[in-house]
C-alpha cells in the first residue's frame, strides 16, 4: 500500500461508527502480568477526584474508600502521599474495567473511565499527560515522563536523533522498549509521515514492549496528545482484546498495511531474547531511571540489544547515567551525547557505527567511565535478577574495585589526572585516592600515561569516546600489572 494511503487511512477516522463486539476466544485470560498491582492497597485519600455525580464504575470504587483526604496512618498530606493513592485507585479502576467489559460487553465502563482518567494524571507543560508511577517495592515513585512536556520529550530525545529525513529506506524497523502510553511510537509515526508522506514504498514497523497492561490501558484511555497516537490506541485495543482483557472494538481508526505495530506485554528482558538478530534500525529505551530499574540498563541486556540492532542502527535513551554509558561501551556500542530536553543533562545515543555519533562524550565523563568504580555497569548474567539484587551486587563490586583495580570515583578523582590542582583539602583527597592505587601524583608519569589516549590526535580517536575509554581502561590495567 502506498504511503499516501497510509496518510489518509491512518490519520482519518473510520466512517463505520458501529461498535463491533468482539467474539475473541483467546485462551489467554491473565490480567495479572504486571507487577504494578502487587502492592496496591486500593485505598483512596483524595476527595478531589470523585466529584462526579454520574454513577460510573471507577468512581464507585473511589467512593468506597474515601476518608476525607487524610491518611489513616499519617498526618502528612503531601503530594506524594496523594499521588500514591491516586495511582492505586487508577490501577484498581482499570482492573475493574478489564473485568466488567469482558463479562458484560457494555461500553459504558470504558467510556466512564476515559472521561475521568485525567483526574488521576498530571498535565505536563505541553498539555500531554503523565502518571506518577508507584511500581517499586520500596515505595519510591517516578513520573513516567518529564513534566516539561511528555510528548515533546518523545520528539526531542527519541525521534529527532534518528534523523529520519536523512534516511532512504523501504522499511524501517523500530523496537520501542518500555512503550508505556505509546508516546514515543506515536511521535515516530508522526515524524515518519512528515518525512515520507510522498514516498510510495516506505513501510514502518514498530515492536512495542511493555510489562504492564495497565500502562497500555492508560495509553488507550488518555486524550491523544497528537493525531498519530490514535493509531497506537487502536493497536493497544487490539492487543488487550487478544489477551481477553477487553472485548469491544471502540477505537475508530484503521491501521494501514504499510504500518505494522506489534505489542509484546512482557518483561523486555524476556522479549528481547526472542527477537531476530540484526533487525532494528532504531531502539527506544525508555525505562524508569537506572536507580529504580537497573535490570533494563545492564551490560547483559545491552548485549542483547547489540545482537538485535543493525550496524547503522541507533539507540536513544533519555538517561546520561555513567553506568549506563559504560554498559553500552562494554557491550560494544559507540556512545555520544543525546539532545538535552526537560532535564539538566542530555540523553545518550548509542550505535555500532561510530559515524552515527555526532557529539562524543565530555573527556571528564570518559575518565569516570573508563577509570573509576562508578563505571562498573549493572550486571544480570541470565537476565533474571531482581532490581535490588542487581543494585546490591554492583555496590559490592564497586567497593571491591575502589583502590584495587579502579580509581575511586570520590571527588571525581580521575578528572584530575595530568592536571595541576591547588593545595588544600581537595588535593589531599585526590592524592589519597590516587596513592591507594599506586599513582604518586596528578602530574606523575603514570598519571599521564593512563589518560594519554585523550591527548592523541589520530583519526582513530577523533569523536570516538568508546575507543578512548577502552584505551584508558587498558592503560590503567597494564599499569597495575
Ligand atoms: C518511563 S515509562 C515509559 C514511558 C513510555 N515510553 C511512553 O511513551 O509513555 C517506563 C515504562 O516501563 C515499563 N516497564 C518497567 N519494567 C519493565 C520491564 N522489565 N519490561 C518492560 N517494560 C517495563 C513500565 O510499566 C513503564 O510503563
């Protein structure tokens, strides 16, 4: 099918307004694949959310547990407290929707939750919505997107680095890891149409991987921030019907033949092991922060990403965390700075092909990655450890490495190698850390030897953080031996 057809088909509503009840008899009836609900208390502490007079189902649930906005266990009415209750109530409302729609085939349950869902969410600066998500055992939360603008971040940090306009392709394959509400994929589709609208033979295929059917359901129910998000909604609805979590075809859009959207509802670590090698032109990695989900930033997970991405493929992620960049390098990728948007630092771009990296890393960052304990990546050898174990193992490995085979990351010691440093407390700390590993002084010959790759002006090293990091790390190792 040509792309004009894609444009007209996918961005215009179906004329057929009848609701088709779905007779899907799929065997998979589990609605329990997420860890999102495991700690859900379902109590509601927020009266602001249930000021509706209609008798919709989700607000009936909320009303059951209303306690005048106060936490029975705490006098603290801070925002986090309220948002945790909102999160739990939303998950409970979606569970209820799953049960009711399948058993009654009545569309009112979905309509009601769609009408009211924004009350559970936070509006970001560009008008698109995010969720304060409590998916973690330790009671921590993170908003799913930057509050500066959720859909804007999708364009700026994930889609723009792909330079879609420069590509000449007949088929473009994208893996959207942690696809959540589907913002990144919808931004991609929008950009794809903008760039290839006139091209007849372009095909776009997106594999979305998301652990939680609840997050997908939210993506289905929220107001679409851009037109192409309606296509993602259609794909989500199809998937939730296939899984027997919903039963009605209510999304009035058709996905054209040259757009292929697959959704995998499972742990990305499992999903990636079943994907074909050398398939993807781009990968979006949009997990929660490395602190909360280190399993999605481990060296071993990145080795799988290395296997499935093409030589010219690009990985985009919003985080600039050092162990993440280190894991990319150790898995074989070249890395560079991604665009800055909504957060203090830019994201990270990774590719097998060094020519796909336009902005190499700062020299100080390269030293921290290659020479210090903070550059030790998260490890998950069989892709099955829980986040707490992965975190603790790395803490132990860092402690063992500090002062033995890596320079202490304290006071960013490696950045002072081959530099003059003023007398004082900082110098004393730096020297103590260097002496611990046998380096006498910041200007000593061994200090200069270790960071020599950063002084080379050869084309091999130009704009090539990976090679500099590895060469410095090797120099440290040979000095220690
Ligand atoms: C920062 S949000 C992603 C936002 C998303 N890209 C969007 O466009 O809305 C992180 C997502 O990762 C999902 N997630 C957490 N652990 C996962 C795992 N092991 N595999 C797949 N998805 C996971 C969460 O459910 C959450 O939806």
